[in-house]
C-alpha cells in the first residue's frame, strides 16, 4: 500500500502509475487529468504555482495523466488516462520552473512513467532548504498576467494550494529585517544598493544569480564571451550535475538567445538557443524520467582548446559527453534533421538479449552479430506482410548469404545459401525469423545461417536484430565439401562472416519493422559480436576455439585457449562497408587483447 511520497515516487520510477489509484490528493500529491496548456499564460501560472507550493511545503509530486473522483469531499486518484509524449514539451516545463520561480527549486525532476497508451508525466519536487521561501510574480487580475515588481507566495494546504495572505508575507519580511539587526529603512536601502551593484545598469538579474558559489566564475566566463553579444540573463543560473548553466537573452532584439555553460573539465561555452533545444530534445526520450542532459551530456570542443568558445545557431555538428549515454555527436542533415549518434567505442559488456534464440541449440561453432536498437516510441513499429515478403526476396542475395556461400567455394564446393525458410524463431506481427540450412550427403545439417528481429517485449525494452552463422556439424560439412577439404575457419573467414552478419542485422533486418531513417534513440545502439563453441565433447567439456578456428593471426595467448569470446561495439547501425570493416577489426583486437591475445594488432588482421 502506497502511503507516502517515497513509495509513490518508487512506483512511478518502476513504471507502475496504476499503483497510485485509490490514493487521495494530499500535502505531497496532486493529480491532473491533462497537461498544462503552456501556450495559455494562466496555465503557466498554475504550473509554477503548483511547483512552488510543494517547494514551500516540504516537497511533493504532481502526476499528470490521472483523473480524480470526488469522495467524501476529497479528490481520489481514479483512472490512468495517459498522455501523448509528443504533445508535451518537457524541456519547456523545466525552463518555466527555473525562470518563473525565485529562487529556482533544486533537484526538480520531470519524467515519464508507464507503458505505451498509459504514460503519465510526473514532476518530482524534493524537499528544499528549510530557510528558503519560493516566490512568484503576483497575478494582477487578468489570466496569467504578472508584474515583475510584485511577489506572491504559494503554499500547499492538504489537497489544495493557496496564496499566502499579504499580512503573513509582511510578518515574514519584518522577521527577516529584525534578524538582520538593522533598522527597516537602512536594511532595505542596503539590500537595494547591493542588488543594483551586482546586477549593473538596466539588468533585472545577475550573471550567476542563484548559484553564489559559482557566480564569480560565471561572470568571468560571461566577460570573456562578451564578443558573442550574449545579452542579459533571462533567468537564474542552475546546476546540472557538475556543470552550471544560465539562459541569456540576445543583445539584439529578434535574435535567438544563448545558454552559458560551464562544465567540469571543459572551457566555458555559449550555446545558441536553437542548438541548445536540439541537445535537450536528443535526450528527451531517455527512459525512467531521466533528465535529457543527464543522458546525452553537454557540449565538448571538437579540438583541444582551453579558452571559452561559441556554438552559433548555424552550426551543423556538436560533440557531447558527460552523460549516461557516453560520448556522442549531434549532426544536422541537409534536410535540417538533427540526429544523435554515439561516437564508436568498444567494451565487453553484454545486454540482456545476448543469448536470445540459442535455447536448445548446440552448434559446434557460432558466429553472431546481435544489434540492439533502442528506438524511441517503438509502439509505432510493426511487421507488415509487404515488408516480410520483401525480406524473403532479399535474403538469398544478402551479405550473410554471400558469406556462407563463400565458405564452401573457398573449399572447392558450390553450396549457395539460396533457400530460406521461416523459423526456428517465432514469426508474428512482432517478430521475424528465417533460416537457411546446408546439409551433408546424409541430410544432416552441416552449416546454417539464421536471421531474426523482434520488437520489444515485457522482458526486453529494445528492438533486437540478430544474424547467426552456425557450423552445426563439422563432419557433415566436411562430407558436403568433398574428400580432404579443410573445414576449420581461417581468422580472415571469421572476419568476413562477422562483417556480413553485422551488415545484415544492422541494415537489412530493421527495414522489416519500419523505416529507421528518422527515428531517434532512447539509449545508445550497440552491436554484440560473438565467437562461441557450444557443442560439448563426450566428457561434457566445451572445445576451445582453436579446434575450429585458426587463431594464429592473433598471436600467442597468455591465459590459455577458451571456448568463447565476445565484444560489444557502441556505434550507429548504418554505415558504409569500409567504416564497418575498420570498426570490426578494431573491435576484434579489443576483444582479443581482453581475452589474453596481448600481441594482436589491427595491422595483423
């Protein structure tokens, strides 16, 4: 039973918004059936009033996408109606909270919870410093209208929000003045003088205002970037991880503004607002309510520089780093479409789908390329009959079919991988699987090639595409090739097969579920390359790779032979063949070095 803010947030983070149904709106919980219509100034006022009230009242959460019913004069959370994520500008919500509430509440999170069709938005306002009061410009009688020289204090009382009466505000101000030890007039004069000195002429906000510990550093960066025409602050500065940022208005009217950014280990940078919006949008689909910038990171210079730099509105490429997604690059196409792609890197980490489709199989040797495609909004993907039919026509001419045929032709036989049949993977509106089998003279499977692609399930959150080439039975394959043919694979053949398997899984199979060209990522895409022996000997021990593959190009192994090796490549799935071949060689060397082949080098492959 959920009965406090902590348990409610845990349910939302676990994507179980229905767990909140039956709760009553309280001091820490507010529910709304529909999103704030931020084009309406009144809705902006309502959003900031709700958030500031929770900040003043010890913290709370606003859940949007859940209706309520009236029960004994209390609002009870009744049903999840959900929101369309494309109709909600999460970045604008965050920006309004920062700009309209003084000071900006710390640690506010805006995130999504729930599955497709029942996604709700939540705004988590954590408890703030006990000696801080959060205020807004006061409404002046017209919907959403404000005056910058007025102050209003929203407070939470049970399941409702109200404005703190003028008398209580006066008492708070008086108590603050008394605590300063100065007479009223002197205290107010001193405060005004300090504010005017800090802000400078014609400015309502200071550079760095809101972050006293970093204010001087931000002012110095601002002065160094003065030539960019940054203009005046448009809101208080805020912290993002180890970085500090502040919105700035452009000095020239009608021109896009800037974001001043100071990130750890990086020189200060001024980012034109249109580019900043693209950066935020790139990480907006990160799951679990993660802040977009925490996912994609912040700009990094393309070259090693130690002085402040500028990213103008007409830039076409931005490097990002420091987020959970790792190093990446945003690039703008000729059509004006921005896409984030990871900067290639290698690791030994494996995803949950590493062993997909292997149950019940024991091939002598498996060469596998498995591509994880964490597309945003996968609910719009489907396997259609025309796409499936097209794949059936393409498979006999695919890269993996050519690689399997190459293996036999290099051994004096012509065993084309021409006939593909459905299976052994399940085929449905959400999955595709085909296999080509080359049999020995007695009909025993000798070599197999198989492909599969599956849409997300309750157990797997990404689209998974996989291509396998299996040496099922070395004896049957030797018999199919003819007397005296050498059946172990050369390492150059392993490379050729993995290259073809990767190309097939990354570029041919994704077209079966939809056009990947304009899809954005919810996490970095990865490819897992595997070389495994899976058929145990009579004593139950798996044979080592050296018995089926010539590993000599990798040099000696200081840790001894092993039955399997794998490596993961984080990179964009689509690329030209030369680039894929270059990355494959680097990945195999990374793998070989990690598994004891310390003398392996790219030039030797």
